[in-house]
């Protein structure tokens, strides 16, 4: 039996009505707060449609907005396609917004057909990097740039002494400027690794220099304060190019993601390199049994403290950590270790920088002539950044090609899309508390152009790479974000379960242990749409930045500096902190989603927040690093949290509980502070009581027979007291009348008894049915 939960899974401020029934032991259903009167306007579309096809298009001019119209015969059966929206079968409550879904699916189908008509296919359209920017032909270099508002244009650089008079560019009817630079003496006229810029004259007759929009590498003079970046022509000779040696590994059944920032991955207070990360950090990730690495801050960003989210150069590898070849080395090595590599992609906005960012191409153009919306709509007032016009033809080419570039050239296995909430709505989620009312998702506030872009993006990625993993960072909980494009969804494979860390932080900051509600914890972890997969996490980079604290720091604070030696008894604060750190992470993993994420260093309870070099800290790197020495020091307790992290990942590796659709919460006792649930064929028993240990605690289960302990947070290798026996057989007893759940124990047909010490988690597996036999506990211990 499957259980579909049509609920909001978004911000912690969301409110939903919940059925308190536990019939059959399945997760409790959450029902949407439905409206009875459909609002007058639900489409949320703009008047701008896909722009600038290459030929044979009737263009209707209206002020600065260009709208494309075509004969209906050329579009095929778009209306018919729009009616075939399978999401209504998944969630019947969506039918009241049928007009909205038909409109946005029709818009998607129209734009895709236009792209196919004028560009050949979506895949070819997304090869813009082979046409724009710098590309080689048989005996020369061709440089092409889209800048429709430019009056004149030149290519300048080290190769011509920054004098572009002999390298003037020609403009075509669509605003693309082109110049061809023949080889000189059999060699490229522009040397590899030399500086280049796009020089153009705009409407006020002034000439400006900009980094080419499609540049693949950019550097800065570190000896000059606040120096602008320079574009770099990157075309290394064959002997210097990285050739991939390892094929992409198979797609994980469920992603266990290690979120990492290469620059701050060194123990030393400095910027680390891609090669150092590959050689010294990837082995740690692999040893802790993660199957996926998610890399932050890869696209070039001039401000290091932006965490990589204010992108200046979308096709360029961040030069702080090395060259494009160095990044390829990292990804190749990760593949060799059997791990997928995801990229944190930022298509929700762009840096406001003019001299070294994409914003520099906007010199007062109309919307048709710019990468961004004009006026207020083109600026994010909280992020101080520019907002893309997702209906513009060349913007679609640029962004879709950006995705294909990272997949094709660097072998990334997928993406985590940043800032999706900002993309989904014209209000960008600012000052919004999403309640779960579907009108909040499907109304005139919806930015259909952005939704359609994401549909095209997901279609492209999955066509190019069927094993790709694409994750949406959305706090609003928009329904069908994680359903396929073909059935009317937006097409993401997973969404981030962003409400989970908010709840844990609230508990740790504002509630005593006795006030923790077992029902509320379970509700928060299970409050998701079971037709759309989630990535659960207790803490990511967001919870570790300056101004907040990591979970370990919240739990133990200053005692992390004085009380972490295993050579002396743990203080009550450290004892509690390490115990709850382990419990919070594994219950989040086991109950919160269909995948799991951890940020670099949190696996061993990194004691300090992240503070990037800035004027306020004297431009220090002291807190912009990871102190691996703490976990490597044998007498410090950090190793215990690290060992448990590896063990819980290995638990999923062996039993695949994350990918199981079986998730049954059988008991949440507020008095005992106990949570019992089954995920896959494992039985999880959590005792959050600060004092009480229960001997022979009765728990329900599905499979009869013999159970043994697979994982125990109280084991000595995890810093516990070793109170639970791992070589004990737990035999089940039948409960009630077979097939009559209400006569069973907690609606489960069988039961067995376990020892449940205070502040511990015990996980049991069926030794009767498991093909892994009785050696699993030993395997966990030895691998940790």
C-alpha cells in the first residue's frame, strides 16, 4: 500500500491541517488548506514570450517588449499537449488550477517547439558555448558575443596590445557580434592563458571593456586591492589538458550528499585548491561512505564572502582554487572513488558587478536587449543582484548552454539549483510565510517564465544524462516541483527539506529537553509530499555561517574547547551534546526524506562557524577553514561523531532504507520520550529521555522472526557507554489477530523487546530475512 501526502513541505512557518489517525501504521496524512473560490487571475504569466528565434518569425513590437507569434499550424497540437497533464492523477486537489497548469505547460511546449524549429533541438540549442565565446576552427579563433545594444565592438587583449582597431567585430541582425582571428605562423594568434576583453561602444558614445560573457577562465591581480577580474583565453595544448580516466559511476539508489566548499577545505587558514581537495578531502568523504559530493562556489565570483552565490562569470571555474584542468582532476578522482559529483548552480540571479560581471553588458538596454529584466523587476532588493529575463531567447540559450557546458566539459553528474523560491514567484519569497494554501503557489504571483525555464532545464539535463540528479532549493514547498515535466511538473528529482534544520535549531535554542515533543519531531520530519522526493538534512552550510552556530556548537558551546578530551570523563554538557548530535542526524536521515545531506565538517561536529575574510575580521581566514586535525587527533571525542556519521551512511549502503517507500511510525510516546518507526526492513528506536533507560522496551514490527542490532549510537566506538549487546537475538511475538491492525500492538503484527538507554538510537534488522546475516554489526564497527 502506498501513502500519498499532499502537504506543504516548506518553511517552518507553514501551517497545515493534519489527520491524527495512525491507521495501518502509515505516515499520517496532511491535507491542503483548500480555497472554495477560485481567484480571477491564476496564470501568473507575463506578456514576454520566447524571443528572437533565428528566422521566419513574425515579430510584433510593442514599446520595448517583443512578443513572438506563429501560425497555429506550425506549432503542432500544443493545446492537446497542454490537456495531457498527469499531475492531476497524482494530486486531484490541483484540478482547480487546471487553467494555470494548462497555460504553463502550453508555454513550455510552445517554447520547446520554437527552439526545435529554429535551432534543431533543445540539445543543440544548449551547445551555445560552441558558438559563442571563443572557439577554434581549422586555422583560427572565432569570437562571438551577444550585445544587441552595442553601437560598435572590438576584441582586445594581450595579443594585440589592447588595441582593437585591427579586430573590429561585425554585428548580425540578432545583436550577435563576431570576429575571426586567423592563426599566425601556424599558431593561435591569441596565446593560451592570455588576457582578453570585449570592448564596445554604447548609446552615449562611451567605450567600455567587459569580460566576455562566455569566458571559461578569469583571474585577478592579487597585488592590487579591489582589482577587477580579467578574462583569460583558455585553450591549453594537449599535453596540459586533463583527460578523464574514470567513467561516471552508476547513479546511487539514494543520494548521500557531502556538501563541500573547496576553498575552505584546508586545515590551514588559506584558500585550498581543487587538487588538494581531490587528494586529501575526497578520501575522507569516501571513507565516511558518502556516494555523492556537492561542490559549492565553482562558478567564478569576485567576492569570496558571497559563498559563490554572486556569480560574475558563469562558464568560468573559480580561479582561487585552480584551473579548469584542476577541477576536472577533482571530478575524475571522485568518479574513480565511485562518487557522483553535483554542482551548486546559481541561475536565480547574477552579481551586480559591472566591470567583471554579466551586469556590465546592461548599459540601459530594453528588456529585449539585456540578460536581465529592466526596472525594479530586474533587481533583487535583498540580495543586491540582477534577475534574469527567462523569456528572452538568448538568455535561455545562455543558461541552458551553461548547464550543458558543465555536464559535457567537466562531467558533473547533476545540479543543486540555488534560490529556486526566488525564481518561482514575482515576489521572490520575500516576507512570505507559506501556509499551504495552493493559491500561494498557482496565482498571478507565479513567475511562469521562470517555471518554464526550469522545465526546459530539467528536460535538457535528463535527456543528456538520464542518470543525472537535480535538486531544487525551495523553501515554499510548491507542489509538483519534483514531478516529471512530461506529466506537468517542473522536473526536479529532489527538493531540499528546508524546514527540518529550522525545527532542530528552534528546539536547541528555545526548549529544554523535557519540552521536546516526539509527535512534533515526527510531524516535522514526515511533513512532505510522498509523491515528490526530498533531501533531508539537519544542518547545511546555511546553519554554519557566522552569526549562527553549528549544531555541535549549539549543543556544547565553549566546552568544545575544553571538554573534548577522551582521556577524562565527559562533562554532562559534552555527554548530552555528543549523544543528541548523533541522534538528531540519524533520525533526520532515516525519517526526513529519500536522500541525505551533510555539510563539510559537521560530520565530526566542527566547533566553529564559517566567517569569510572581510574587513570586520581583519581579512582573516582563521574561521574559513576546516580543522581536520581535531578529528584526526585520537584522544579527542570528535572522532566518535565522525565514526557514527560513517556508520549511518554504511547502514543505508547495506540496507538501502533511504530508497524504501516503507516508512511506518508505530509509536511516539511523549511520556517515555520514545519514537519507534520502520524504514525499509529496519526498526529504529529513539530514546530522547534525558534520564530514563528502558530494559525490555516493547516495539512493534512487520516481519516476524529474529532481530539483531545493526547500529547503536551508544556503542563505545561512537563515544557511548556500550550498554547494548550486539550479539543478542531478539525474537518476535505475534500480536493480535492477523490482518486486523486494530488488534495488533501499535498497529504492528509482531513485536520484540530491546534495551533502550537514555539519549540513544538503536537500529535493528531482521536476522531471519536479511541476506546480510549476522556479521553486519561487526562490519559497521570495523568500517567506522
